[in-house]
């Protein structure tokens, strides 16, 4: 068995996983932006801070309004460039603390006695944020600077939870879409590996395309571009091209075929769900040594020539 042949098969598989992963990533991005999943995840935690009734007042504060992302209104807006501010997606903790203190009327108050502080906190809507303030005051924390420090630590934790919630939601989309894209294309890892192993021209083409992707540093591409990359490889990725047993084949032959097909599709879905960046990094690590080796050989040859010239 040739090591270079096996390496080319591995590179070909990784390249296909990278392309399919990129398709999944683009679709996931579209879904997240159209459904505003990141903004909705953040909104859940802002409601914990100020409650439902005060959420609108909080996000309308100038420092938060300035952070709203600007995107197309809908899919058709791309033709007219019609944009609008979307839900908040990210808020620096320091900005959120300032906004909350503005909302609570604590920003300009430096010296407050316990009664005044309790009165201001009492005006806040019922929420986890208000309950946190009440607990701190009951513990004897009445200095504004100390309250700000505790609020900063509290909001930092909530923002991390909001990010984790969004990542979990996005991960679910990626897994579901990986299964859907794999099923749509019928990309069977086992059959794909066999095709690459037996077709030297296809292996060379896959390796060349993989190297081109690495040299371009994972340049942005559309879904059409990515599908074209798969098509250029002429790999058997469609259900219509699947080699299945003859109609009169025995039951065991069909059972074996179905089990291998299910295993091959499962392997592809699991691989694609790792994400395009994972496969790009792996592709870069595998192809870079080859590039650097050729470069060093080339420079070594040039050095030798120079040395020979000098001695001559």
C-alpha cells in the first residue's frame, strides 16, 4: 500500500467534509440571522435582569441602541438594499452595567443612605436583577462602587450563559443540517473512500483543490461555488449514482448494502457536523508540511548552487 496514495485519499475525504461543512455553516448563518437566534438568546437573559415590562426601556437606551446590528429587512431586501436595526446580539458587560444603573437611577448618586437606596431599588420591576440588589443590600452592601462591582460580576456570568445558550442552539442547527445535507447529496464516506482509492486522477484533483483552498486561507464562497467544487471532482455523491446490488440479489447482499450505506452516511454526517473550520485547520496541517518540505528543498538547492558559484 502506497503511503502517498492513502494520504491523498485522506486529503480528498477531508476536502469533501470541508466543503459540505462550509455549506452547513452558510445555511446555519442564514437561519441564525433571519430568525435572530443570537438576539433572542440575549433577550432571555436581559429579561432576567430587568423583567418583561422594563426590557423595552432598557434596550431603548442610547448606548444599547447603538449596538444593534444593521441587516437586510428580509430576503427580498437584497435587491433594494433595504436595511433595519435587528435585535441586540452582543453587549459589553461594562456598557450593560452602565445602562442598568441609568435605568435604576443610580448613575448620578454617589452617596446614598440605606433608606434612599432601598427606595430606588424598590422602584425596579420584579426580576432576578432586583432580587440580587435586595440580597446585596441585606448583606450590608450600600456603597455604589461596591454594588457596581457585584453587578459587573453578576452580568458577566449572565452574558456567558447567553453566549452558551446561543452556541447550543447553533450546534443543534449544525447537527440537523449536517444530517440533511448528507442525506440530500447521498455522500457516503465508505463509497467515497473507495472511489478515491481506485481513481488516481480523482485523488490528484482533490489534493490540488485542497491545496488551493489552504493557499486562499479559506476564502469566502457561496453555496453555489461550494457545490461546484464537489461537482468538479465528479465524485459519486448523488443518490442517483449509487451502485446498488442487482435486482435479483439475495437478501444478505441487500442487508449488507443497506448497513454499509447507513454507516457511510452516518460517518459523513458526524464528520460534517464538526464544522468547516475544524476540517480546514486539519487540511492546513496535512498539506503544509508538504509545501514547507518542497520550499526547503528548493531553497537548499539554491544555496548549494550559490555555494558552488562562490567557490568556483
